[in-house]
């Protein structure tokens, strides 16, 4: 079996053919963690996971939903919510046995609202993030961390705060080995997406080299794999909507980089995911 440790199958991009996508995942032996980004999508993630045996949910508030703004994403545009983390609401969701983690939460200084200063955005995002750290610890759940253009700030928050997550994954890791080392020192996992299959960007070849260096050096027992579907389809499917079963390409790439067989890597990654998401109860494990 394979686990796609992070995707958004409850998003509207799968509205018309979600059942078919779920069927393809079952066919490929792919188990799914579908991740919420605000109150509405967190609820939908739980509802979908409750209905499907091969599916689990993560609940939380993404940093782009802290202020209202139009987000022009890499692949999809959306209007963000302006929410605060309503603990009582998430308490209700956390009662579901299918909830295995809290997130995605974190710091995002890439998408900034027009009328706010970076300091103001960071302050608010930090407050909302720390609330979710406490919430995750209250339920003994791991944290799913999103970070974009803000590694320095996030690492500083994590180091300076008394409250730190008991366990966590930095999802869609695309930074360098220097930052990776800091997260690994904190005991975190790193989640790798289809981005590791991309060719180097002509305008910035160094960033892909840096990322591949992380895939080479990261201890195998601290790696997770994910698609972040509907975003970030691996290179072979670039331009298409990403689907969770495409996570196979991420495994292939890691096996190739690490000089291991597909089965070896598959088994390690599967076990890592269960080690982090301790609430995931699979029949054959
Ligand atoms: Zn995501």
C-alpha cells in the first residue's frame, strides 16, 4: 500500500468526478489524507473521510485564510476567507476517528493582502498558528505545517516559543538543506511532492538542485510523500489536475535518487506515515 500523506480531494476541483478519482486510488492501492484549509474545507474533509474506508482527514486553518484576499495561486485562483481559529468548532470535528492531524497551518508570506504590512500579517498568522499547535497537542495529534517564503520566520517562532508541536511534518518541502536540517533537528518529518520530479527552472536552476540535495541527504525514516492534489502534478502529468495515485511518481523519483528499489522505498515511506499519523488505523498494518 501507498499513502498520499497530503492532498485535498474534497476541493471543488474534484466535484464532477470525485468518485472516479477515489476508485482509481483504490485500484492503485493508495490511501489518502485529505487536508482542510479552513472551517468549511476541514468539515468537508472529515465528511469525505467518514464515507470512505481508504481515507483520513486533517483539520485546520491555512495562513492564507487569516485575511481576506484574492489569491492567484500557481494553478487555481480563489478568494480567501478571513477566519480565526475557532477552537470549539474544531473540537467538534476532532471527535471523528478519521481525524489524524491538525493543519494545514503555518506561515505564508508569499500571498500577502494588499492593504496589510508584512509584520501585521506575520503577527496574525503566528497567533493563529500557535493556537493550532496547542490544539494539536491537546489531542495528541501531529501538525501539518505549510510554509512559503517564511522559513526563517517559522523556525524562529518554533524555537522561541515554549509551545512546540509534539510531532509534525513540513508539507511540500521545497527549500534547501540548511533549513531542512533545522526541521529535522526539531524531530519533524519532511513531505515531498511531485515538485521533486520537475526539471530545474531556467530562471533559477539552483532551487531544484537544492531540493534534490535534500532528497539525497534526508534520513529515509523522516521522509513522507504526498501529492498536494489538485496542485503540483508530477512532471509526467504536468499541466493536468493532480490526483493522489500520481504519488507513485514521487516514490519512483526518491528510489532513483537514493539508489534503492521501489519496494524498499515504498515500505519505508508507508511505515514513516504510520509512525507520524498514529491515529491512522489500517487493516493490514
Ligand atoms: Zn496542501
